C-alpha cells in the first residue's frame, strides 16, 4: 500500500470522545505528530488514546484554550501544519442548567484560538503558510429544528440555534467565517450530526442507555421520544474531517452527515434488543426499563443534514448503523465488566495502586 505522508496536527479537546478517536486514527495509521491541548474536563478520558500516550510523536498540554499563552507556545514549539478544533462544552442539558461555561469555552475559547492561529500563520514561510489549515468542528444543531416534511439542512441553510449550546457553537462558526473573510486565515468549518461509538461520556443518549440497562436502572427518555437525529459512527466523522483537510476548499463549510435519521425512542429500543441478545437480563426485557420523563425545554424536533457537498470530495459514510451500534454496545459492556472486576480486585486487596 502507498505510504501516506505524515503531518503535524494540533488538536484541541483531544481527550474528548471525538478528539481521542481522531488521535487514535492519526497516530495508528500514519507517522503523524500530534499536539493535544485539553483542559481535562469532566468528559475527558486519558485512557481513550491507550498506548498513544507513550508515542514519541505525541505531545500533550493540559490547559484551557482561553489561555493564549498555552496555544501560542504550543504553536511556536511544534509548528503544526493543521489545527483541528474540537474543544468545547458539549452537553445541551448542562448548557440549559448553566450557559456560562459554554459562552466561555465555545465562544471566547474559539476567539482566542483564532487570534493565536492568525498570529502564528502570519509568521510562517510561504510554503507552510499555503499548506496550513484550521478546521472548526461544529454541529448540525446550529441549523435549528426541522419539521418532518422539511428538506435537510444544507451548508447554505440559515443558522437558527435554539439552545445555549447550539447558540455558542453558532457564534464560534461566525467568528471563524469572519476570521477567514477579514484576515484570510485558512479555515474550513464542518457541521456534523450525532456521533456514536466507544469512549463517549455516558451522559449522551447511547452510552447513557447502555449503562442504565447494564445497571438495571430506569432509562430516561425525553417527552414522547419521537425527536429525530441523524447518527454517524465516530470513525466516519473522522474520515470526513481528514477528507476535508485534504480535499476541502478553504473558507467553505461541509456537512458531515450519515443519512441515518432515527427517532430517539427507536435508538433506545434498538439498544435494548441488542442487549437482550448479547447480555440478557435475568428476568424480563430491557425495554421494560424505559421511562418517559418531562421533555427538555426547547427540545428540537428534528435535525437532518444534507451531505451531498462532502460526497463530491470522495467521502461517504461506510459504517452501517446496525452493526456499528452492536459493536458500540459490546464495547460498553466489556469496559463496564472490566471496570467492575478491577474494582472488586482492589476491594479484595488482590491488586494495589
Ligand atoms: P466531549 O465533550 O466528549 O469532549 C470535549 C473535550 O474538550 C473534553 O476533553 C474537554 O476537556 C475539552 N474542552 C472543553 N472545553 C475546553 C477548554 N476551554 N479548553 C481546553 N479543552 C476543553 O465532546 P465531543 O463529543 O468529542 O465533541 C467534540 C466537538 O465536536 C465539539 O466541538 C462538539 O461541539 C462537536 N460535535 C460533537 C457531536 C457529537 O455527537 N459528539 C456532534 C456534533 C458536533
């Protein structure tokens, strides 16, 4: 197989769900250099990149993207070819309870990253300046809620964010657009849909449902459960981001969607059926644990993005929902069982720190 050339990537939020999948891919399949800046918030998990932490091409800086010194120093020291900006506060419910952290990390943090990147980019020699790209990773939630009969959101759809989370991401996207238009900083923005896969923090629908089932606890489902989301396997999203870096047009935006629209309640029921098969309950079915709870305020009915534009770059989703969901469920069972055994061993004194 043709050896791909290696690059230096600065990744923000690399210990989060998507960032860690990106790092695993970039280090495992190529000899790339990774610089990861992450504040190690509640959703981070250092274990998610496994042995990569010991790789000589991996560099980690614990810090907040609102701190310009951390970013500027890392840029100066490592001179990356690309920046992929993933660091953000990401849970809608938390943004409703307290939007302040979302405004700080997602808006001010992005502003700070743009400014530091611009200063860095201006110092580069012609060849590296022409190679450099900054990818801002955003969400389909910025397009707001669609009705069932509405066409999917395209890259030209209006921004109509409804939650503090989506409003903060929309603000970040607008800043990126302005830094490209005004200062010519080479930025590409991507809007992706709901990702699923291993290592997602278990407050999001899929891991939350799996863990509630394994613990034999009630599975909370908002409202009538009929809200529709498009679900993409995280590795497809990663492939999309890398495609956009190599083939995308500077200043453009790309939807990375999977044409896989599902109602929340159907996602939950699919997980229950998989668990009935691979990890059966002693008595009854997992779907008996479903409990409808009061709806989230301002809960959007449907998100759906048109992915035609990125398919023209030669990308399309390759992971099928049913098997990828099953793989994800099995992954969470294994990690849960392993953790349980480790806890028991600690308690019994058979292993020590
Ligand atoms: P995550 O919550 O799992 O991880 C986010 C990471 O960013 C964490 O490790 C956290 O410590 C870090 N972080 C947050 N604020 C920071 C700050 N101020 N400074 C430094 N680090 C900070 O999120 P994720 O699911 O991996 O999402 C990554 C990106 O993708 C986000 O920008 C999110 O908006 C976007 N996105 C995610 C999804 C999804 O389904 N997960 C869908 C669309 C878009």
